[in-house]
């Protein structure tokens, strides 16, 4: 019997174990609260970071590739984002703790074993600030995207006109044909792809437009007309050809025929039927 504990001693030991168990439960609950709050904050911050990354891309492309001006609210949006993430580690640690956690007095009896972890009021406020900043960033980003769409439409029209002329002339310049293909790819596939590098796009666009400027007479019918001193009627006949419409000798005046024959590109490209 020497090894048998007295009843009071046994009760004290059981109470100690129960207290330790409760403290462990309390600790786990507090950790769960903190982990949940931190996870929610990180999720919101990830979305804000993605919005800022997109904004930086669009801003760089607009300003450096197309000489455009970003929205006037850009600095305000960036400042809001900076304020939303400007939280110290100590502040974050305090914010993710529940009021019960601060008091260290959470009841976890059997009937309360399923306590639901929730956002603390401080974290709810923080998340609201992050979301407001993200909305502001996205609004500015949409404004810049609209400007880029306008730039793209303008350039797409110019590239299409040059491609149409190239079809008539039989791609007289292989270098320019490659430039047009590259510009078409940049405008339709790469311009709005924020997963790519903005600096890479700017560099490739600058190279493409530099090549574009070297072939001014091939950029449009108006440029071609001016270079070769062609009449409106001749250009109209060339445009008819571009639409795969057949021309006969009866449709072409002698003046137009003479103009076509003195331009090497047209003489080799135009076929007239009797």
C-alpha cells in the first residue's frame, strides 16, 4: 500500500492534469484564431499585390512604349496601398489576437469544443483598408487599360492598312513583312499580358516601330500614293485589287494604266484581263 497515493494527493494530481489540458486547449484555440486571421490578411494582401503588379505593367507600357500619360489618381492609389500594408510585426501580432486571447480566459468545456474562430475587429478593419486600396488600384488600372486599348486600335488600323498594301504589292519587302507580323503579335497577344515583362514589351515595340519608320512608303495607300505621285483613280483601282475584285482594260483609263506601269511594284503585282 506504500505505493498508493492518498485521495487528496490523487485529486490534486488530477486537477493539475485537467488544468494543463485546459491550458493546452486554450493555447490551441488562440493559435487557431491567430492563424485564421493571418491567413485572411495574407489572402487580401496577395490580391492587392497582384493588382499593383498589373498596374505597374500597364503604366510602364503606356508611358514608355506609347508615350501616354497614366491616370492622375495613380499616386493616390499607390499611397493608399502603401498605407494599407504599413503594419509592424508587433501591431499585426496584437491585431490577430482575440479579446479572449488577451485575457487568456477561454472556456473550452466539452459542449464548447467546437468554438468557431473569427476575424478580430482590428483585422476586419485592416482588411477593409486593404480592399479599399485594391479597388482604387484597379480603378486606376482600368483607366490605363482603356488608354492602351485606344493605342492598340490606332496601331492595329495602321498595321492592317500596311498588310493590305503588302498583299497587293506581293510583299516587296520581306523585312517589313516580318515587322508587320511582329507588330500584329505584340498588339494582339502580348500588349495586355501582364504575366510578361513590361520592359521586354517596351524593348520589342521600340524595335518594331523603328523598323516601321524605315518603310514609310509601305505603311498605307496614302503614303504609297505620295511617294509615287499617283492619282486618286489609280489608288482606287489598287484598292479594288486588294478586295479580290477583277479589273478589265475597259475599267482602267490610259492615264491609270501608265501610272501603274511606271511603278515597278504595281507593274509586277497588277494583272489586267481583257
